[in-house]
């Protein structure tokens, strides 16, 4: 009996040991968004460097939560949006400063590199470099909503039951712009920001009858647009491009107040085990040929230079159609958001959701 | 003294026991108890970005001070009770049919059929429902095809659909304990009641339900807890109106980065749901020790 | 035996015995045999009128219809009931009636269809054909909860979550009786079954016998026309079972409710019942008083099933009326009664009860226990056919020399296991515990003898 027990226990121990041991040193653990690590590039990178790439898909909020739970460990590279870095860095110190000596700076569009450097500056050090960018605007089915062109249209009762947006902070920001307020200008003034939030909240609650659902999954939203259940949605530009290829009636529309511009970055967690691999991945992804593979797959432009002629014609057409110069000039880029504002926004969003 | 005790127990046995218990204790301690203690401590502290870092009940006070929070909880708990009740009402006839009406082989087959949907994840099941019920979904296709409705009807994103989804998700957890208690119910008790003049409804009320009470309560506890702690179904099927308390907790942790508030909510959920279960046990005169058997 | 020689036994008045091997024919007459007050034909609900009810029975007197009143209906009448489960016929054309206040048992081996029959009467199964009427009312389509019968289940089926009083009150509550009346009735019936003051106890706190009484009380309180009992004593230990048999019988006599009792235990059936139906393979083999069943089995099955018995196989050498001469396969020749329809030369099984076999018949007084059946009117001697000498007629006419194999001591039911000379056939012989036979040891050779009316022959293999 005792012997049996002992043998069982030793077996368990043997089985558990590998789990307790540290991850293999040649592993590169990437915490990123879905689609940001195309299989083709992962394979290429593995072949080139010998690292084994392990990708975890996430979004801004969960990325922060995951890193916060491990105090900046468990991953070698993360890809949060540039506006969500500095406040988190100040509070929790999740990231390590970028060593710009190891970044191949000429591969980046200088203005974007500078903007991200500036926006992620905490105590004199920058914590991220840009990877790709896009905007949050409207995806409109012109057949049913030919005139939709503003975030305010999302609340218009003439589209009742045919509207969809996320119940996340971009919606609050978008509706602030829709009301003609620049929320970014109020970031420094909590009281004014709260007042603005209250107004937005009131509008969203009043317009609950208009919205069909608050989408949570990009693919599900595209499906509802495709099937004609939803006619206008607040969503990312690349979704609009995808749908346009299938149905020319549907397209991305930059709102009159300006599309909301986001930049997703590379940031190295504070307790990354494999920092070398992280820098290698950054430089690898910014090579024009690799950046082009990503853009062609995801319809999302990157911060890499020299990609232009490698892009597929469809994407170039989409881009030229939807982003004439004045639209690009009008993009409202998200500035870094103070942590306190997010708590205020969270409550406002809860109240909107709970309202009947 | 202890030397005597040790020699009595036998050193081998003691060692075995220690070896055997160590992983269990470690498992429980490291993975369950410690994190909970950490969360509990966290719930009594303020978020560092909100000022001072001392001990305080502020996070708990917030719950009661902000109507949105406790209203959400009341709503969640209320719907969970309703879902538990509905699940019971749906499951009892099913369990009765499976155990008492059909032949043994058929009953095994039916139970397997009941289990089958649970081999896929909840997410897949919920998406399955969404495909069926959405405006451009299968059901609407049939309804309009057969001319029953003129235009497709949106069947998703309302409370009724959400409750149906929750009942569906938790049904198995009610059916299985019911099947096991019903199997222990002697058929002759049912026949005796019938013979003594009781109709089907009276038999259910006076014989079957009292006999099944331990199973009903254990099923109800599981269903209630699962429903209360569900996140996916209310969110995906309930849509825009279905703020669930778990989502509040999620939002505190993930969206607002206020782990301290989230931890306090988590413990409030634990405490309040325990209260509701205790109340349920008291009202039905059941003992927890009997129910969990 | 050669040729149909004139039997010496002819005209011995065998028809007096009324043996019948096929109960389906003449069912009404069979019924009459155990119904003392059968001077008038009982008329079931509508059976007699549609002519299907009692095929082969004595036709009803024309005047009976006009005088019909509820009390002339038997409490229970079952007519030509058939129940099939897929290919298996559980109950095959069974008819019987039970009059008010009778204790009627259905005795049969497990699987003979008795439980199915009982469940049909209770309403849990419905017959494929045939009529079940209670107090003249056809029960077809009436649910168990609407029938004026109650069933005591094999394992009693007391509701474990209710107290004794609640158990008993269950049926009354269903009738919507007022609370005060219920309490009074419950108290009354508890007193009647000898359990006063037990109302607050839970069934689990009671002994087996007390539970039994509660189960009976629970049914009796509803005053059913017929109380059905499904082997309720089966689960009790022997001593208690003996005691309950007597109690049940007394209780039944006291309350006067009609009991229909099914069992596979012949002792229960014989001790308690006014009439017993022996059931086999879905049919009634015989319906009679316990005494007649035992003494005058109507078929090989009844002879073999009711009471213990020895079987000898052999050939009929002589038949005269119901008397005959059998030559066993071992070559011994015995006189015995013969079932109707058997001719000379037929292969037969001869049944003889152990207690009918007397040890040392010349030394002891040879008295058969079947005095009324004793037939002194033998015909004159006839030439015996065959080589063996024909045993003389009369008391203890049959003799056999047997070797004692073992003594099976069982108190009053002690027996000797013996082998006839030159045979491995087992013959049981009753061993009365009157000290007369204490000298017998295994290995002894003894002479046994029995009355020439004690054995009875049926066609060989017909009891299986």
C-alpha cells in the first residue's frame, strides 16, 4: 500500500517538475492583438532566429490586467495602444524603458516614432515604439444609411435597431466629439471631464432604443453588417475595408469631426526574460517586406517606411478612397489617458449598460 | 507522549500521510487560500492612484453608496433565483421522464444526449443560440419562410432570451442531481400515492418533490452559483440591457484598473450569495451537509 | 395392460371428486365449487348480458336481471382477462369472482402473472381484453386513484418523509375530508390495527410488523371495496411472518373487507385464505378452498406446487372411474386415484404427499387424513394385468420397501429421505415426532405404506 502510494506520488512529482521549471530560454512570448503576428511571419522569425514564438491574443484592458497580475512578467513583448502606457507605467511600472540603441530607428516613420516616444514618456524615459495605426470611425451600409457621416448619427432614431457600437471608452470619446466637445482638451480638468461624461452618458442612455447591441467581438460585428442587420456601426477602419471588398455598399467613413486615431506599439514588460528576442522581433516586424505582409493581411498600415510599393492594390485603393489628405489631417489621435479618468468612464459605461 | 503516539501510528504510515497530504495542502494553500487572502487584503485598501494607501472600508462603502452597483447586484441575484426556479421547473419533468418513464437503455441514451451539448464550451453553445435566434438567423428564416412573421424579429438581446440561455446552460446541473435522487425514489411510493387517490400534481408535490429535496437543493445551489457567476451568457445573449454583477467585477479589474474595488465586489458577491443560499436552505428546511452528499 | 378390459374400478363414483385439469372449461362450475352460497347465479356488471362474460357457465336464470341490486354483485369480478407484453402472455384468459368479505389468494410461482393480474385490478395496467368489475362497476378506463380498491405493496411503500399519521391521512386528504374528521379516523384505524398513539412516529422508527400494520391501516381507512395485497409478508423474517399471517387473517375477519392476496408462499395462502387460486403461466389451474387444493389437486401443477410431494413415473395398468393401478418405472405396482381423461396404458406421474406415506404401516394405525374422500365402495376384485401382484385395496393398501438415506430433522416437519429398493428415486416420508420412530437410522430398510386413495395420477409431464 505504502509502496504503491509512494510510486504514485513520485510519478506525480515527475509529471509536475517540468511545470515548475522555468520556460525554455529560447522561447519568445508575445502578448498582442489578434492578427498582429501572422503565421507566415512567425515562421520566418523562428527560422531566422531560432526562437520559439508563443503568441497570446488580448486587448488593451486585458493586456494591462495580465501584466499587472504578474507585475510585468510572463511575457517578453506586449503591444498596447500608445495612450494606455504612461499612466499604467506611472502607477504600476509594468514596462521597461526602450533602449533606443537597439532599435533600428530609420525603419520607422519619424513623426510617428517621435509622437509615441513623447506620449509614453515617464520620468524622462520612453516606454514604447510604434507598430501600426488605424482609426476608429464609422462603418456604413450606404444602401440603408446614405447620409450617415457623424458619430452623432449613431444616436439618431431614424436608424433605430440598426446601430451597433462597443460599450468602451472610444464610444464615449466619439460621442463627445459628436456633441461638438473635444474631450482630449478636458483631460486635465477632471470636473469638466465628468460634466462632459454625464452629458454623453445621458445621450447614450436616451438612445438605448436605437442601438441594436453593444458589440464585443469584431468578427460578430462584421457578420451583422454583412447580413444587413446593422447599418451603421462605430468600428475600426480595417473592418470597413474588409466589408467593402465583399459588398461595395459598405465602407469605412471617417466622421466629420475626425476619425479617432490610435497607434499600437511595442512595449517590453518590466520582467521580460528574453529582451533580446523582443528587440529582434521589433526590428524584424519593421522591415518593409514584413510590415507589408502584415498590412496586406490585416488592412492595417504600419509605422514602417518603404512599404508603399509592396502593398496590395486593393489596400492602396481602400486607403486612398477613405483617407484623402484632409481626413488624415483631421484624425484625432488619442493622447495618453490619466488613470483617474478611466475609472470615471468605467462608471459612466456601467450606468449606460444598466439603464433600461 | 508524542513518541508513543508516533510509534503507535507507525513511522511509515505517517510519512505516507505527510507525502500524500503535502501536494493537496500546497495546492489548496498556494492556489486558492493565498490568492484569496491577498484579494481580501486588497479589498480593504484603496487604489494607490486614488490617494492614500491605508486600510479602509471605502471599497465596500462604494458598493452601497453607488446605486448602480447594488442595483446590479439585486438584479443579478433576482434573475439568478428566477433562473434557478425555471431550471428546476424545466428539469424536474425531464429528470422524471428519464428515470421513471422510459426504459433503462433509452434513459441512458437520453442522459447522454443531455450531456452531449456540454462537451463543447459555453461560448460555442451561446454562439449556437445566437445563430439560431439572431435577426438573420435560422429561426427567423423559417418563420418568415413559413409566413408566420412578415419580417424577421430580433430575438436576441433581451432579458427573456438571456434567461432562456442561462436556463439552458445550467439545466444539466439540475438534471443530474435530480436524476440521481429520482433513481433512489422507489416507484412503488408513486404508485402507492396514486393508489391512495392522489393525482399526478399531488404526487409531484407530496411525494416526488419532498423526496428529491436534497437533490433539488444541491442542484439549485450549483445552478444559482453558476448563474450568478456567469459572464458569457448574459453578456452575449442579453446584450445591451443585461448588466450582470460579474461584469461589474470584470470592469473594475480590467477596464477601470481598480483591483481593490473589484476585490471588494468579489467578496460581496461571495458573502451575499452565501446568504441567499443559507436563506434558501433555511426556508426549505434542508441541511447543507445533507445537500452536498 | 392389454385391451380395454372391463375395469374392476368402473363405477366407483369418481365424479364426486370433480377434478378438472382445464380450468378454462366450466369456469363457473369451478367457482361454484368454492362458493358456498352459489345457489343463485351472480351477475356481473354487463358480462352476462353480452354473453362474453361466462362462456360455458351455467346460463343465468331469466329472472335474475330483474332483481339486480348492488348487493348481489360480487366485490370483485374478473372476466376473461388477457394481458400480453409483446410476445409474452402474462395473464391468459383468467376469470374469477370474489364475494364480499372473502379472503381470496392467488398463489403461483414468480413470473406466473399474478402481480400483473393484481396491477390490472388496481389499475396500474389495463387488460388487453376482458372485464374487471368492482361491485358491479366496470373499471375499464378508470385510473388507480379513482378506483375503490387499494393496494398494499410488496415493500409496503410507506412514505418515509411523512409520519404514521400523515401516511394514513394521505388518502383521506385527497378526498378533501376536513382536518378534524381525518384526525379522528386516523386515530380510530390506528387503534384498530393495534398501534394507538403511534401517529407521530416516522415509518423508519417502526418495526417490520408495525410498518405492516400502518400500511394496512393506510388502506383500510379509505374503506375500499377490495384490499389488494402484493406479498406484503415477503420481507419479514420467518417468526414475524408466522405471526402476521394470523394477525392478517384475524384483522380481515374483523373488518370484513374483501382481501385479494397474492403470494408465492403456499403456507400464507393456505393459512389465511377462504379461497385460493393457483396460477401458472398466466392461467388459473384451480380455484378452491385451501383444504381441497391440498387434498384434491386438479392438475399435476397444483399437486406439485401446493404442499410437498413425491412423484413416481409409471404407466397406468388399470383405470376404473377415478381409481387406477400404476406400474412405476421401477416395476412396483400401486393403486391410486386417476385424473379424468386418462386411459389404460397412459404414461402418468403419480403424486403422493410425504405425510400420506406411513412408516411401518402394519405396526401403526393406518389412518388416512382424507376421511370424507375415503371410498369404501370398491368393486370386486379383477384379474390384475401384469406380473407384479396387485396391492390389496383399502387403507394402507400400497406398500414399498425403502432404504433410509438421511433424516431431515425439521421439528414437526421432519422427514426421511429414502430410496425405494433398486432405485435412485428420492422418496420423502414424513417422520412424526411422536418418539415411535426414534430408532430409525440412515441405512435402515423400512417398509412404508399408503392409502390407495392418497396418490393421484396425472398425465406424465403435465405439471411442468
